[in-house]
């Protein structure tokens, strides 16, 4: 079974987010559904977005919120979970809920590449949700803000910039588009943490980790 962005419960939750509905969890869920799940062989269930009460035992759960992992505390009621974290430090924070694994964030490289431009015409921008920039003092305060807009429009605009302040999948998308990524979040002082990884390769990496974990649970002999 798969619980993702297409479920009515998540659609209702997302509908209440207003401008924040253009968030990474939604778009990542779409790519996981289309590009990763079809390549992975497992009998586990998939939980791709966070809505309390929507999960099953023996599931693969993607953890999207690295800043507030307590939002996933309701998962304590479920057994045999594999928790997929896109940032290494999050693994320790959710380890009490299941078996955490680090899987680098990935993107659909071919799709994003369609937005590349031949010549960049703009200098610098902040890219991401508005709330992520609250209280941040940017080194270049006049940076344009590309906030809370649909992804296709965001990618089209970001491609025009030489440099961007970004983290997470936005930072990876920026690198695909040929932008220099600048740090602004104290948790991620080095933009090198965000490496370009295609969904396809992430699926292979996930398969290896799942095989290892489930082989150990079955007690298979090496």
C-alpha cells in the first residue's frame, strides 16, 4: 500500500497550507511515486507524506521535516518501520521510531534540465518557502525572493540566476540548473552537502539498504 500526495487526507491537509502548499514534501512524493517506487522490489508499504494516523506496520516512511522531527512522534504506534532521512543528523533524532537510514535527497535531473537557460541574466536570489527565511540575515540583503510559487515557475525563474541561497532539494535543483549555491541556514554551512543525485540512482541505493536490513531481520546467512 502507498500513502502519498494523491490521498484525500493529504489533499485536505495541503489545502489548508495556503502558500506553503508549494512545499518539498509534495513534489518529492510525486517523484518517489513515479521514479523510485517502480524500481524498488519490496513487500513493505510506503508512507511518503506526513498525516497522523496514515501508516502501517512494516512500512518505508520518508522523513521530510529535519527541523522538527517531533512531528513524526505519532509513528511510535507502528512496528517495523524503515525511516528514510535526507539529512544524516535526522537519523539519530527519529531512531526511537524505527530503523533510520540516510538516503541523499534526489531529483528528476532530466525534468529539471528542461528549464536550463543559455545565458543567465540575473545575479542572486533566495529560493524556498518564505518561512524558512524568517530571521535570516543574508550576506546580500537585496537578493530577490523566489518564495511560495508553483514549482515549474520557480524552476524557470531560478534558472536565470547566477547564485542562489537554497537548501535541500531546492539547492540540488539549483545545481542542476547551473547556479552557485550559497549557505544561509546555520544547520547546513557547507553547500557541498547537496550533491546532484537522480531519482533513479537513489532507487538503487535504497534497494541496497532495504535488502541489507530485511536480510538481517530474516536472519539470512552471509
